């Protein structure tokens, strides 16, 4: 049964974004828009705009998906045990709207040792604005 929220999300999101966030899908490795992005800014949930990750915690894991070693705000992401696909993993979801983001693994860099492997299709990026220049001189 489709809810009003499903109808709204199907209207706003691409079919891939909907499949990833609402049906716990995964985008094809090395295909995501944010994999190689190096700009400074904040990665937000594509569904509800909650701030999830900072470019300052992003790293190149070689996995084919954007990877972060720490969420921006710990309470904006939630992790749960995922036993689907014949393996045990830890799923990462948006704590505000329950959108599926990806998975977290314990093979990331220090200081956390974690690798949040996140689908670009679940994210929106807000580029950091250049700081105002002091023109009082």
C-alpha cells in the first residue's frame, strides 16, 4: 500500500534515489555523482535534508562509493543490524526520515576506524559558502 509520503517521494526523487532510500537498494559501484567530489560542504539526506556528513570526514576508500570516517552529527544517522543478502552488515539510515543511506564497516581510517559507505543517490550536497571578506581596511 502506497502512502502519501511515498507518492511525494516518487514525485521528487529519481527512480534510483527512490529505490536506494525507500527500498534499501544500492547504486552501481563507481557510478555515483559524489564519489569523486572534492568540494568543501555538507552531505544531506536527499529525502529530508538532514545534515549527515561533512566533506572534512570524506576519504577515498577505493570501494566505489563515497566513504566517510564519521557522521557529521551522530544523532542524524542510525545504524541497525542487516542480515539480508546472506551476510551480516550494519545498515546506515537517516534518523529523521528512515531513508536507507548505505552501510558502515570497521575497516576505515583512524581516528574512528569506521568506513561509512554511502550511496550518492541517498545524498544531496550543499557546497560551503566562501567566508565573507573583511572589507573594513
